[in-house]
């Protein structure tokens, strides 16, 4: 297959795959590095490289799950609190082999939307590289990520755009 056909196939194959469908297998370190490296190759105006990614695995990932659950509990009025949703937040993070936080850094050098656009293109590169490596993945954007403090340092000029879940399928 030529490059155009290969690219077309990967773009067409790309899908969001959710943690319930991930196996317990470890994503090889070199594949993980390939995915993150692809993200950094995204176009970005004035070379601001606005994406900030933090990789969560193992114990750090377990702590992220606990913090997300605690935030959900603390920010949801009692009558709206759903035990199922609380459990699901923990399940998804624990079931994924790797979770990457997606943060955009606003440099002030270009409009904010351009930095969000560039970060989104970086995420698409991760999606496509996951597809090419048979890794399931998806971008989750719950509002509660704004409240993360222990697992993630979000500076004044930054915003967390969500979490990128990954797992072998
Ligand atoms: C910016 C962005 C945020 C998203 N946030 C969520 C989310 O919070 N929950 C979710 O289930 N899917 C989320 N998704 C995934 C979309 O639901 C998914 O891409 C869409 O259903 C199309 O499916 P596909 O990715 O398989 O083509 C998000 C996608 C994008 C691009």
C-alpha cells in the first residue's frame, strides 16, 4: 500500500474505544513513547507547543481515580449524586492501562483558540497513532477535571481539556 492508502485506512479506522473494552495488557513503553511523540509533531502557530501532557500509570493513576471520584462527590449536590457515576469514574481510570491528562498552555503569543486547536491536533495524532498500533483510546472531557489539584498542577494560564484513556484491545 502507498502512503496515501495507509493514511486513509488509519483515518477511516480510528474510533473512540472505551475502557470497558480494554484488556489488562500493558502498552509497551516504546509504543507509548511513539504515541506521545506523535502528539508533539502537531502544527502549532509561532511554535508555542501549547500542549502539556502528563502520563498516569500504576499508583499515580490509582490516585487520579480517587481524586476524580472525590471531586465528583464534593461538587455534586446530594440529590444529583449517582453512585453508579461515582463508581464509573473510578472504573474507567483503573481499567485503562495509561491515562494522559490534556492541558493547554496559553502563551499569550497567539489567540487562545489557536492553542486549543493545536492541542486538539496533537490529540488527533495520538488517536491515529493508537489506531495504527491497535491501542484503544478516547478523549474524555468531564468538567470536574478543572478541580484537579493533587494529581495535576494547572497554572493560571492553563486549562485542563480532559483525559486521554488508552488500553490494549
Ligand atoms: C474534544 C472532545 C471531547 C470529547 N469528550 C468526550 C467525553 O467527555 N465523553 C465521551 O464519551 N466521549 C468524548 N469524546 C469522544 C466523542 O464522543 C467521539 O469522538 C464521538 O462519539 C465520535 O466517535 P469516534 O471517535 O469513534 O469517531 C470527545 C471527543 C472530542 C473531540
